[in-house]
C-alpha cells in the first residue's frame, strides 16, 4: 500500500506516509470509533477521474454525523485535495481511502475532535474475473438497532472480517450475510443483485450500506430499460434465481457462480449482470466526467 516515497494527506498537509504517526490512546483504535470511505479513480480518455467523488465524500460526512463525529471539512476541498494526492503520487488507476479518526480520548463519550487522513495506492480494475463461489454466512449483518448500519464505521467491519474469514476457511471466495430477519442483506463489502425472469431484484435500503455502486447499477438499469425491483429477498429467492452479482467500489460488478450448493443456471455471459458489468466498465473508463456522470 505504501513505500518510502508515498505521500498522504493529513489535516490539510501532504506528508510522507513513513513520517506519519497515529495516536495510540484513542477511541478509533480501541473501539473502532472512526469512519472511512473506499473510492476508485480510473485512467479515462479525459485523464484520471475519481468516480462519484462527491457521493463518496457526502457519504463520509453522513457517516461521521450518524456517529456524532464532527465533520468540519468542505466536500469540494476534499475532492480537490484527492486529485492533488493522486497527482503527487503519480497514480492513475487507484483506490482511495479517506479515514476520519479521533484525537486521544479513552472515554465512551462521542464527539471527540477528529482528524482526516486520505491515502491512495495504484489498483487496476479487475473487472471480468472468474465468477465467485459464495456461501451464506453463519454471521448476520449488525442489527440497525444496535449500530448505525448506514454509516461506514470502522467497528462495523469486524463483522465483515469474521464473515470473509469464515467463507475462505470453508473454501468459498466470499460470504453473503442475512439481516436480523433472515432476509438477504449484503456481502462483507458489497451489495447484491439477483436476476429472475429478465428482471433484477435487490434488497431495499434499511438493513444495508447504501452502496454508491448499487445506486449506479439502478441508474444504469433505468437507462438500459431493465426492470429493477427493491424488495426483501429470502434465501429461497436466491436459490431460485437465474443469476446473481455483487457490486461495490472495490469489487465493481462481480458475477456469482454459486451460493452454497446452488449453481446459478444462466451462463454469466448471457446474464443481465454481464450486461451491467460491460456498461459499468464503459461508464467508469470512458464516459465519466467530473460533475455529470451520465
Ligand atoms: N456494503 C458494504 C458493507 C460495504 O462495505 C460496501 C463497500 N463500501 C458496499 C456495500 C458497497 O458500497 P459502494 O458501492 O459504495 O462501494
């Protein structure tokens, strides 16, 4: 992720990653009381472009507000600093990781003075890889009544680590988690869509992270005149589907081969997911522009 030349952004300054220190006595490290984002930049015909930069920084702001971490920064300025960071590090296809963490304080009272750090590393698109072998996790997503599920809070990701570690230990590529009502929720770091009879279905907002890629897929469906229905899905719905895919900033559009023992009957190449995958690739690599995406 970094080497001796890597520069990161910290509270208004650009500095070497290797010269940066972090506070040991803080709520972020001890309790996971921090919020973050995962953003991608692509090398397009118009140079390097940060995909949906505004949406990501607006979600960062909302995440902070939902857990009472102050957000004294200007979204436009953070976007500007992100482009500068990419330029300083000479990055073209990159993953960008902003993190808001708190000053030393070991109490359980929120609202501690925050810092913002943004780092980035070269990470090419890996669209078009093999379809994933997925298992239903024995872990559920956190109950929205026990945490802020719509905020990208660091502490929520222990749940993601447990689910992915379990899936890998059983020989699967990734997990799919249910919500507290046993409806399909999401993957540890991606949202999910299924295809049935020429339509797409995805769980509604409420018990999932409001994914920016999920919103993009819905936008693309409207443009491509593909019907997309947001509704609660059961495991039985999944296991009667024609095809399925995950979507997220990091995973982009990733086809699913099977869930547990159930193999999807459609060939990935013939699925709606494959059409969305091609269109998404075109969107991020070609048609993207700074303010107006489509
Ligand atoms: N769900 C979870 C739990 C995630 O961590 C992510 C990645 N941020 C997503 C869904 C997908 O969100 P996005 O498309 O905004 O990357």
